[in-house]
C-alpha cells in the first residue's frame, strides 16, 4: 500500500560561525548593513519535507512514493535515494533551475541567519496526483504554493484520503484557502505554533476542524503531542526520552512518517501517536534529517522499552 507524499526536496547547507553575530552587527547601522561571516565548518544535507518523510517511512518498512520538483543539480540527492531504495518515479526535473536550497548560518548563541531559494519547488504544480498508480493514502506537505493547492484538490477529487501538513508553508495561504484545505483533508497535522496560526487565519475552533476531518494532530515538541479523533477522543502522546539532543531539524517530518505508517497499517491512534513520537526522538539524536538508521527489530525493541508493549 504505497503513500504518495507531495512536498519539497531541498539541499540544506549548514554553516557554523565561531563567534557571535552581535559582535559584528551594529544596531545603529543596520540601514547600511554590509557584513561577512567566516564559516570554516559547513555540511550539506539532503532535506525537504517530502524527501525527509519518504526516508523515514522507508526506514519503518513503508512504501513511500515521493512527488516533487527538483533542479538540474539533483544528481547527488538522486543517488542517495537510489541507495536507500526510495523511488524517484514521480520526481520532475525542471530545466534551468536549482533544487530548493537553504543556507543556514548559526552562531555561538544558536542564533541563525537563513536564506532560502525555492528554485524548482515553485513548479510543484507541474506534477499531478493522477500520474501515480495504486495510491491509497496521500500527504500534502510544504511545497510550492500552487502545487499544494492543486494536489489537495486532486487527492479530494480522486477520493484518496490524505494528511494536510501545512508546516512552514502555512503563512502563504489566506482564510478561504486554508478552510478549503481542511474541508478536503482527511487528517490535519500541525505543531502548536502552527495550530495557533491556523486558528487565527481561519477563525476555526478545535471543534470546527473536528467537524470536518477524522483527526487533528498537534505536536508540542518536548511536551509530546495530542491527537483529537472522531467521535470524541482526545489522546495525549508522551514524548520519548532521548540519549542526547543533537539537532531538532526534521523531527516533525520523522513524526509525520510515523503517522503515515500507522495509518497505512490501520493501527489505533494511541499506537500511531507513540510510533510517531519515537520517530521524532530517534531523529533528534542525530545531526541532519536523513542520517539516522535502525533495523525493524531495533525500532520494535525501543518502542517496547518506551511504552511497555509491542506495536505489531
């Protein structure tokens, strides 16, 4: 049972500045800002929401079918996907573009300056859900604006249940557009900040959303998550203890892969949420978004240790 994951692919260029931005930016001179930061440490990671979710779903033994638009520079990422058995059937290379790229510089105070180039992501609408065969569940995650709108419409028209995961793309949409997304979706997942923003933009209460979807999943970082599901179920999902906190980037994508896997396996919501929480915990222990690995037995053992029962 494959899952069609519509979303972004990106290169994350992560740099460390071994000083403090505040020592080089003069507050009274920001109107003529001209600074340069020496960044001796740099790494390039494979990222993007669709890429991250597909990677994590594959680790769990699911069948991801990512759909996205990439640039002429995608070859190293494509080779990585091939090495990890993630299909590229529904990736479209857009001539004359770069794959979406983030350039993130972090100083010694963990302050960050980020520049993001969307590149090929802006052409996400060139892909169509109908091109994928055998799809039984889908996801609309952050991507090009037109692509997100059209893919949600296409899932709904094809009567394919899907998760709406607006993520950092949420501010791109107005009230009526977000209301339409919710009307079309089967499930909605957001973090706690995004939930407040979604309420503010739509004017919807928790009950308003629940009148339209089968479940609303809200993640709260280290405080765990909560799942509101029909008819009147509220499930608190605890966070999972971690050995170390290395990098929170991509934890939400790992969590969402857990949601997809649990839904594909028709698990109960309590187990789905715990499985997703464990995915996020494993991710936070590793740098980058696709550098963690585990075997099915290792994952099952850690789930048993964390929650006291077997999910299979």
